[in-house]
């Protein structure tokens, strides 16, 4: 390593401040990112705190522009601020006491992490009178006693699920809120197809943080579907082509067999001796 001593004003010139310091967090997988990528003349160090500043080893004197703080923000309900310091490269020492830095916005994992899309299973009862959605709680990046926690483990009774559903091929929507993972719907028309979306709902949060990511759409089967609704045009066209091809082959084989039989009969007649008069 080598040592450099610079005036404070020059250090701010050689070690440009980080810009656009932002948090990106989904299911408590929390990444701090910033710009620009540093030159070979300087590096970045991340400090985070709720009061006492801490560092994580893999984000010290780094040439990267992101830092995974998922395992470092252990108090999920605390408010954190992170500073991205511009420092000399690894192996270079300096007499500067305070390096240029840029602070992040305030971030609270419990209030601010986005909740990813849940999975759910759709089941229609045999008598078609009720439709049940079984929702699986998304896993998080948080581990406790060697077990990976899901969002229910963290939010407990605060976690609810919002179900949005509509009749297939209709734009009118209905919404139901459930406190449990098993959601039973009994107001649907029997035999009709309905489409469903599910998302986490946390009423204690503020604004757009209340709702999680929308699940993939799942639709129940329509007992009254026509063949054109059940299968795509391509599938139907392929089936018709195969049927016609099969019919063509049968006709061709039949024609060939008939001609061979006729030729055989003709040859037999020509080879027979003439009867005496």
C-alpha cells in the first residue's frame, strides 16, 4: 500500500460523490445501489446506521455500485440511513478524516420492503357451488433459527390478501379481502368461468406500500365452453388437417386395393381357356 496526503478540496475532486443512492427491497431482500461506476482512482464504502454507524465487510473500498444489506438490517422495524463514501482505492491510505459521501433516503424494512407476488391454487367444488383459493405466503430473505421465514411469519395478523376476480371475458371486477390463506367464494354463477388475481394487503402501511405485487391470473374452467373457446385456432386447424390427411390415406389405400383386385380379376379371366361350343 502507499500513502497520499491531499487538501480537503482536492480530495472532493478526486473522489466524486455517489449519485442516485436508492433502496430496492422485495420480501426483505434489500439492495442499496448508486452511480456512477468508479474509476481506478477511487472506491466506495457503505455505512449504515440507526444511530451507530456500521459497515458490512463486502461493501468496503469496493468498485461495485450496489451493496446487499439484507442480512445486516437485523431490526426490521428500525429506520435506516446509509452513506456511500467515496474513498481511496483498496491499499491506498490517506490523511483525510472525512471523505465525500452521499446519504440515502430513510428506509424501514418492515414498512418499505415490497411484497412479491403470491402463488395460489384454485379449486372448484364438485357441485360447483363454491370456489376456494389456497394462497401460499411468499418466502423472505430473513432466516431465524436456521429456518427461512415467509411474510406471514413476519407480519402475522397484519397480513391479509386481496382477491380481485371477474367473469371470464368480462371487464367488471369484484374484490374480497381475506385475513386467512384459504379464501372461499360462494357468490359465483355455477358452471361459469372466472379469473382471479391475488396480492398481499397490509392495511397498517401507508399509501402504495399497502399492496404487494399482483399474482399471475388463474381462471376456472367453463362447463359451457365451445370447442373454439377451449382450444386455440392453431390446435383446431392442426386437428382438422390430421383428420383430412387420415381420410385421404384411407381413400388412397382403398383405391389402390380396388385397382389391384380388378387387375387380378381381369388377368384371371384372360388366362382362362375358352369353353367348347
